[in-house]
C-alpha cells in the first residue's frame, strides 16, 4: 500500500495527499449549492494547511506556471524551514502576557484577548517584523515568492500573503477560528478579539473608524487570494481566462460576504483587463471582459482595441473588436474610412473605392473613380488618330465606366466622345 501510494504521487500532479485533498475540495464546489457546508469544510482545510490551499490555487486556478510540482515541493521544504526557525525563536524569546496586553489596550481599549493565543501571535509578529530583516513588504507579490529559506533569503510578500503566512503559523498552535480578517479598501489585516494586527509592519492597530472596513471570518482569506490580481507575475504572463473565471466562481461561492466578493470580482476583472490592454494583449483582454459579463468593460475593450488596431492599420482586427464597442456603427464607419484613405494614398483606388462604399463616403468614392479615370486616360496616346484610337478600346471603355461612377459630367462627356470615335 505504501509503495502504491508513493508511486501515485510520484507520477501524479500532486506533491502529496494535502494537495489532492485541496483539489478535490475545489472540484466539489457548486456555485449556488451547499455554500454554508462548503465554508465549514474550507475552515477545516484552512486549519489543516492554508499554505497548501494558497500554493495549489495559485498554480491551478491563477495560472502561475512557475509553481510546477518540483517548485512547490521546494517551497513546502522552505516553509518547514521557516516553521523550524520560528519554533526556535518562539522558545527563546517568548514575551510575557502582561507586557503584550498593555500594548494592545493602548491601541484598542475594549479588547479581550486570550492569554496563550496572543503570546503566540505576538511571537509571530516579532519574528516577521521588518526591522528584524526576515520579512520585507512588497506590493504585487505571490505566495510562492514569500516562501524562501529564511537562512538564505529575505521573505518578500504583500499584505494578503503575509496575513496568510500568519494564519498558517498560528494554526500550528491554536484553532484559527478565533481569528478574523479586517478587510479594508485595497488592504487586509488580521483581527483578533477587538484588536487589528497589521502584518505588514508587525504592529497592533485599530481600524474601527476606517472608511470601508469590514470584519469577516478568517477563511475569507481564500476568496481574497483567489481574486488578487496585483501580482507582478501577471504583468509578464498571460493567465487563462477560463482558469481565472473558475477561480472567481470559487471565490464568490466560498465568500461569507457576497457583496464584498462580487465587488472584489469586478475589481479583479477590471485590473486584469487594464493590465492586458496596457500590454496590447487585446484578445486576452476581451476574453476576460466577456467572462466578467460587465457590459461597460466589454465596451471599453472593444472600443480601445479597435482604435488601437485601426491606427496600426490592422483593419481586420479592428473590425472584429469594433463589434463589441458601444458606438459600434460609428466606429465601423471610421475603420472603413481609415482603410480607404490608406488605399487611396497608396494609389490603390479600386480597394479604396470599395472601402469608402462601406464607410458611405460618396465624395471620396467619386474621387477614387476620378483617379481611376485619369489612370486609364494616361494609357492613351496624347492625340490618338482615328485609325490608332481603336487599339485603346479597353482603356476608353474603362474611362467611360469610371466617369459614370464618379458622377462627373465633364469626364463622362469626354469619355462618350472617345467612345463614338471607336
């Protein structure tokens, strides 16, 4: 049994049974069914190993392909080194409860913290304090970048990631259900019995009066991380819209607060679309916008992408994107007109005329046929004789056709005169 077990994980997609359990959990989620039951199961998984949840979902549902199997194994090994280093630190430098309580009361007088839990929490704060040099706050970081060997590298992460690591460290000692999250605009902190823990600076805080703040259960960190699109990895790598949509659905299904989750989902899609548009990955941006079902976002992508492609003379692409623009009809006419002008300047009057017909520019169509008339006229001798004019029958017939299409009476009169001489 042990051999078969090892063989399964050697050849399978998972590093071990923990990842498999996480994957099976997410595969079992149904968007609008058994949400309360799913959140209970999620809390148990968070207690068991929030780190595995974060790494696996970054790899599987956020498209972070650098987190391949061997890399994840290395990161789990680094996490073990972090916990061992912390355990040694905690044993040697544990602070007395009274001193911790005094600092908390100074910030949040109405707190009621537990003795053992706050001592561990303070030790975690001290261990990751930026002044100590183990951890450094940096925006747009993924969880995989945070899990380094503390003996060799500095741990670098943003607020989501360091809060996740705090939760993991705490879960090794006590039940994480006593923790909560303080969610603020563009930020998240840990919350414990009336006091906020600002993990990025390792300080106690009080965000009670901060506009837009909300306290949510600790397992909400999973939904927050799933919808986090600030990672620098996304600036250089395309992530599957299908995978991200799946992650987004999970985030909403698991969220304790649907309004927050849906707002975060909208923000996440907007960020991804803006990022892809800045990189001129218009097709990818459109996929995200369509997946978001946000009509304004879809329209913005359609319009901006069409204009960009039109300026680059990629008219086929421009027309494809214009279908999604709010002022589709107006934009399509502009694209055909731009195409016509490009053909006209290149003296490709036939194609220019066809484009101007699509843009409904009557005067420009006439100009094209005038130009075609004079092109044919240039093929004639300066003063063809009655005998030689017959060999110019083809250009003369074309001149007549173009003069007629141009609507120019003088050109038509001249062409008719030549035809009579044939």
